[in-house]
C-alpha cells in the first residue's frame, strides 16, 4: 500500500448507548490500496449473483443474511487482499464524561482504530468513507479535522485525510465492512467466533478499550 491513495471503509456495530444485552461497541475498518478496490467490488457482484437466486436482498447487510449467505461471502472474501483494523469498547467501562460526549467519543475511537495505519502508511492521500448511519454521532468535517490534527500532533505533516459519508446500498466496500464488523461483534458480544475466524488473519490492528477491562477477562 505504498502508492496512490489509501481507502478506508468504516462500519460500526451497536451504539454508544448503554444496553445490558449489548455490552460492546465495535468499529471496523476495511483498509484497501487502489489496486485492491476493484477485486473486492467484483467479489461482491459474484456473491450477489449466487445469493439472488434464492433471496431478494439488495445489499450485503449481515443482520439480514442467513448463516449460509454469510458463509458463502466470507469464503469468497478470503481470496481477496485487504486488511482490517478494529476497536472493541466495553461501554460500561468508558468514563461517563467521555460517553456523554458522543461526537467526541466516536471521533476518538475512530482515531484509536486507525492510528497505526495512518501513522505507518507511506501513502499521503487517505480517503475514509463511513456509513451514513454514523452521521447521528459525528459530523464529516469534525472527524476529518480531528484526524488531521492528530497527525500533526504526532509530527506528521505530509499526509491528508479526507472523510466522506455514503449509503451502504451504493458502496459495496461499506457492505463488506458491515459483514466483517458483524463478525467481530458476534465474537465479543455473544462469544460466537465462527465468522471471526475467517477474518482473523487479515487483522493488522486490534484496539481493546479500555485495556484493563479485557485484561481482567
């Protein structure tokens, strides 16, 4: 991922609201070089060509897919090149002052998710696309400015981060991020690691927040 642009597609599972049955909040980032974008899109099209024979779904949205459809999808994506960064936050352990500031909290968690890749990549042009469902807790410009400011604080002046939002129905890469986010969510919230096992080898960074909670477990 040394040339051109770096593309990052972000999806979240759960919300930052406290719910007993949803103790964990997940942010999943699908990270792609320019050359890796098209093969992923082609894989989504191939998956649809098989799924649509038996289903009427109009996008790969994990919560609406059967076990068999998810299995088919994960098997297909295994053949693609990509990397995954993710954050899992235990909501009850987030300091109440941070949790109350949903916009600040979300921006901070996105930075923790992407910190390693933003700092280590040699690509100067970084394009982040987030599912429009996330608009309720953040704004495009505030996140964009925050991430660029964090790079400057780290002494990195030559990179530019651009943030935009999209409807996952129109962004096949966001649909893939949703599928992977769902697999991570199932592992941490329900202890179901079947689909996580498919993507574990693609994970380049995992952030557990706060770390002390996970150390206890």
